C-alpha cells in the first residue's frame, strides 16, 4: 500500500515530527503529485541580516523532497538523504514561504527528487535536487 491517497493520520504524524514542530513547518499535501509545505518566517528563523537562515531553507527543501518520495513509496519503507544541492536565489524574507517537492526518478534502491521554495510574491527563494536511499522502515 502506498500513501498515494494520503491518510490524514499519516499527515498528522509527519506534522508532529520534532523538527517540523521546532521550526513551525507544516505539510499540507504529500501525494503522487508531490508535496506542499508552508512556514511562517519569524525573527527566530532569521540570521544577522533579518532574513531566513539558510539552514531553515535547506531543511524545508530536504523535507519537501523526502515527503514527495515517501508519498509514492509503500508504507513499510523509508528514505534518507544521500546528497542534495541547494541554490539560494533570493532572500527568505519574514512572512510565509511555500515549498513544493516532486519526484524525478523512483528507483528500487535510489530515488531522485527536486524542490522549490517560493516567497509570498511567487519569487523562487531556493531550489534543490537530491538523491535518497530507500530502505525498510526501521532500517535507518
């Protein structure tokens, strides 16, 4: 069984993950079309210049890619990031940022995904591509 028809309990479990709760990131959708996240950038997320710290943006990119993959994988499988590349193209100004993730390739053991973060004006703040290892749940 895949999570293609997203079970609300799975969505809530993802949203209750420690990191997502810590930074205030919310998964709105994860299905065969990809994933959708939102985060409200507050002063706690910013660096010296008043914009979102790159670590917050990178964490959101990583999560968007992973959940796009997990939504297409059997429920008894997980995935872990092997590598990712991120391009930061605009400041993550305070306010709401939206992230989307999509699957490029779903191999038996290795999968590839991409993600984008957009500001409230629709401008791309960051984009990424990553490679993930698939494994049996509990095998990370």
